[in-house]
C-alpha cells in the first residue's frame, strides 16, 4: 500500500488557496474526522472526484476506463452496499498516489486499495476489471464497518478474514487497513475534503460534456495568467481578450489542450450563448427594472445566464423572455456542402458551402439547427463559433 504522494502541484495550490485562508482548529478537525462513518450516502459528484485527480495527475494509470467513469463506479457500487463511495475514492487516491501506482501494485491489477499487499514486492490481489476492483474495495470496507450481508456478488478475497463491524468509522481503520497506520483515516478524509472544494460550474451546461466543442467563451476584464498543463504560467491574458472554454477542471476553466485559467468573477466573465433580437420593440432593462434602451431589429447580445423569465446580458442588465428573442449557443460555418437531417434521421436538405447557421444545441457529434433538424459535426468541413 502506498503511503507517500508527491507535493501538490502549483495548479492545485492555487485552487485551494481560498480554503486555507480560514483557519481550522486542529482539535475541531480531529473531532469531526472521528465522527465520519464508513457507511452512509455519498455527497460528492464524479465530476468533483475526477477533477481533483486530474489536477494532481494528468495521466492516471488506469486500464480501459476514464477517471470520471471510475469515480461513477465508486458512487454506484457504494450506493448498492451502503458505503460512502466518495470517501472510498479518496482512499483509492491515497493508496495509489493519485493512480500513479508507484509501489508494489501495478495498474493491471485493478486493485485500487492495496488489498492483499503487505510490502516488500507482494503485489496482492488481481481483479479482472475496474468494476471488480472497486467492488472488492467497497465490500472490504463494509466488512469492517457493518454486519449486514453483501448486496453484490463477492469479489473481495479477504472479506471473511475481517471481524465484521469492528471499524464503523474511517478513523477506526488506523492500524487495521494500514499498519502501523497512524492517521490513516484522517488522511483519507482530507482527500475527501479536498475533492469537495471542486465546486465551479458553468450555468446551464452539464459537464463533463460528450463533445469536444467549446461550451462558452471568457471575456477577460483584467490581466490573468493562463496555466500550462504542468502548472507553470504559460502567458498572461490581457484585458478584452476572449478565450474559448471547453469545460471546467476543479475551480479552473479548461481552455483547451490542458491549459487552465483560474476562475475569478472579478477579472472575467463567461458567456454561454447569444440572443438575436427579432422584434424592434424589445427592451433592455437595468438591474433596477427600469428601461435602459430599445433594441434595433437584428441586434445580437451575449448571454451570461438565464432563468424562466429573463436572459442576463451582463452587468445586471437583462432582456425578458416574453419579448421572444432567439437564444442560440453559437453558429456553424460550412466549407463544404453538408446534409441536414430531419428529426427522424432521414436526409432533409443540403446546406451549401459558404453558408452559416445558428446552433441551438449540441448532442455528441450532432448540432441542433432548430426544430429537431441536425447536422453531423465534422471539424474538417465546419467551423463552430460561440
């Protein structure tokens, strides 16, 4: 079982800076850790869990599975057995050193918790699939924490060697799961806490997305650094620059190619789409609800957020949905003739080379052109613009 990990890289240090500004009493933290049970419902998302790993290790050594899918397995199997799958994932981070596997266990074992390894080159248990490895870990935790029967097929080879229910708390694993194991449970819980700090979201965008197109664009309002994949400063983004955003990673915006921009609402704004004004009587309202101005027909405005009644167009100004502006994510320009398909999947018409159309939604490699009509995205013949 691995017990050491390399220091946090620069990116993660930046992400957690704010959380360290508020001092926490060691006695209080220790008391809270002593009350956390192994059994119970998970509280984190696979996005938070996967983001935390990727901020510390860009290339986790996994076999035929993504880090986000692995996190989902912990949540799913943990739920079936009543075990905190999110904290179990933190235990796996601790045991594998952010899935680097630099100890006795190798990635091909799918053994994320050191089951059966005792050091000195002893590799421990081998599991045929990632699912089986996660299931074994969850079952082993349940053996320690509960006397209830298993709800999933037995995968843990050491399940019957545990005195059932002897360790209901994570800190009860100290000296049991790991020997001597001083502070073992507390370290696992610290990883869980760190994962819980991965909180950045983009409004009305579900992540991780199932496409490789930008989901928004940053407008830079003050100089900010862009971080390279290794955590170093790649360059400084200047005021009024615009940068495409492909998603979020922890509390950073993913701007493509592994490059990140730390989220800071005072220095940047993110727009997620646009509205096109189709009625010359459409009004822009001030934050206080008074009229700011009336639009010209055909104007387009960036949208930063929306609710059931309004589109937020920046600075607290808004447009009412009742005025029926056309909201769209972006537009696509065609460099070759392209087939547009009906909602039932049959060909409808050909969109001509050189034409440009609004995009109302994205689903995998399908761009929604409105009314359920779609085109299949091809980066060689199309340019997508936020």
